[in-house]
C-alpha cells in the first residue's frame, strides 16, 4: 500500500477543506405577503411565485 512521502502541512490540509464550511441560509422577502422565504421557490405562507398563485394555502378555521 502506498504511503505519503511527507507530512501534509496544516495550510495545505485547511485549503483543501475550505469549501466544507457551513453557510447560513439565504432568505428573501416575499413581495406579496412580506414574509421570509427561500429564493427561487414558492412562498410557503401565501403560495405565490413570481406574482402567480401556484400553491393553494388552506387556512385554519378560528372557532
């Protein structure tokens, strides 16, 4: 089995792993209801995408 000739330095190791960091989720405001939603997806609150209702949202009945 092959073995490395030299120890991998911390800098080289960390540069290789630089793209593995976690990033915060990007959120945008819905132009219809002004709630936060993921970009390029229908709004879970009002069901609109690009000004068109694509998901029918059922509202809970208040008793």
